[in-house]
C-alpha cells in the first residue's frame, strides 16, 4: 500500500493545515491548507526550519519545537501567532512527536483556523460564537493524583474555594500540574457550565496581547474590527492567564482595573462593559522573586493573590511517585492497547532517586515513551528516554554511584518502617539543623537549603517543626 499517496490524498482534501517535520524542526511535508495560513508557497516551505516560517515564535513558544524537545503530545492547543506575511492567525492545533528506534524522529502538527469556524458558526447560531475561544476544561479534583499531604491539602482547598469570586494565583515549577488545578477549580464551581478560556501570556507578543484580552473596535487601528477579547468572551466563566509574569507591566495595570471594577473597555472604544469573570493566574517562579525582578506589579500581585496554591516539585513529594507511575502506566496501556504489568525494581529505584526537573510532566512523558517502545511485560531502565537523567547542562545525574549516605533516605535497607516515615525523619533533621544554624531566620534558611520560603513553611508544617523564636 502506498501510504505517501494516501497521506497526500487526505491532506489535499481537508481544511486543516498539516506540517510534518524531522527531529531538527525542518519541514518535510506541508499541505495547501497550511500554506494558506502560513502565507507561503508549498514549494518554499519544504526544507525550511519551523522558526523561519513563523519568525515570531521561539523554541519555547512553538508547539512543534516543544514536542521535539520534550516528547510531549499537545492536543487541542489554542494559540495565536503572526504568520510569514505578518497576519495574525488564531488556530487550534494538535501536535504529536513520532519515534524511530526509541528516539524522537520528528513531529506532525494538524491545525485549524479558529476564525474559519467562527464565521461558519456565526451564521448558524450567534450564541455559539464564544465557543471558539473555549478550551475544554476536562480535569476535576478526582484527576489530581497523589496521597501526599501537599496533594490532599490542595484538593480540599479547591473544594472550599471553588464557588468564591475571588482571584486565584497558582504557582510552582514547570510541569507540576498548575493547569490541572485551575481546571479543577472551574469544574468544581457554579461556573462549570460557562466558558473556560486559557491564554499563555508568554506565547503572545506584548503589542498583541492587549487586543486579544480586551478586544478591538472598528477603525481603532489599521485592519481592526469589532471583536470581543478573551475577558469579555469568558463572561460568566473563568479566564486562566498562564505565565502572568510575562505580561507587559503597562498591560498589568489595565488588568488590575478589571479586577477592581469588573469592567473592560475595548481598544478604541469609549464605553465600558461589565464582565463577571473569575480570573486565575499562574507563574512558574516564586512570586516574590518575580516582584523583585520587576516581572509583576506588586499591586497586581496582592490583588491576584487573594487565594493561592503552591505546588511542590515532584522531588519534594516523592511519596506520590508510585501512585502517579501506576496511573500513567494504566492510561497508556489503554491508549496504546498494551498490557504492561508494571516496572522493574531498577526502574522503581531510579524513579525514587531521580530529581525530576520536569516534574510530573517529565514522569508522564517518560512512561508514555517506555510504553510505546517496550516489547516486554515490565518496563525496564532501557525503555526510558535517553534524556531522562540529564540536566540542563547536558550532564547525566549520577545516581548509580551515589554513596550509601546520600541515598539511605530514599532506598532503606530494611522494610521495618514505610519509606515515607524514614524520608520524613531524615528531612526533619536536615531542616531543624538548618534553622538552628541560621538563627531560625526563614529567609536565610530557605536560601541555605535552596528551596522557596513557601516550600520551607510547608515542610515545617508537614513535619511538625515548631520553633519558639521569631522566624523572620
């Protein structure tokens, strides 16, 4: 069967655009619908790098480059970008990496023009227009996996605050599951039947983000038309702004007024419009550092931080590893029609020793990779991606040759006590000693241990560390 001709036939008869790139991001296949969106000739795209075709994108904001570097599958991902001709395009895309001999060999992206669907739906039912902005909020509290105190506290807090109108700030390292919490809040609230809209502030140029959020009025600038923004489209529901620390400072001031007054004004418009939107924001760094670095206005932060969620990195809640690993294994067994029964002892040992810089997302992708390529009933170390265990400097984390003292708290020699109890006892001693050495000053202690202040407070509460002296 000639699969190349079948691919060509399908791609030429669908309205969705399609890219296929090699592992370096070089275009190998590109259909006419993609050509219409990107503003290129098909012949000119083959052999070009994706970032050459979309010059406003970067390694971090390009979904294809992200899939190639992390092995992540991105499904129904809403994004806005300037194409090769400088035209603003809004698309909904699905990006999937593919493998050869266990290595990422390239990626395929299929995407559709949101505005195209908008025009079609407008004639059918005006009320459906807003749905073009929507992201589906699929996750609920039940999808938050883990039995650690951190996870139990987060789930309980979500149910307590879900129906509040107050803004929420979620922060934690990349890959910890911030959007999972955000969607769970929306789905636990009375807003669950209303729009859920998500926008990554880092993925949009500062000059464009304002019009996307607030909308435009006919004639307000060249090419502008009457168009509602994301805030207005989310009326009655939830607007999630990810990486809020990437938003322009001047635009932050305008967002602050929305939070205070519950009103917006489209660009070029004199009248104000009332909106009922719950705004949830997220960032992947300590918010106090973001304020100090000038990334977030302090007045906006305190308005956003009415309710906050801090998600510990996976290395600080290793007790969730076994449950997460089993969950992801079951998920990919179903998705890939496999029947892998578990993990080898070597893999379990590795999981508990590894620091997981990519957090839960890295664990999930590692298991997805392993399920794809293994031919055995158990996942072994050789089935894991080669990049797992390598830090950002390209150095492999040395886990096998650690001294016994370094790993005793992770892999105890006896089974007289649960692993979590042994780990907690060891951690409690380290933190108690560090507090004493730094005169019980939280700031100094957190810097000495190289963990955020919020993590230190959390661990002290979890481990029952109480001090009589002033903490800061």
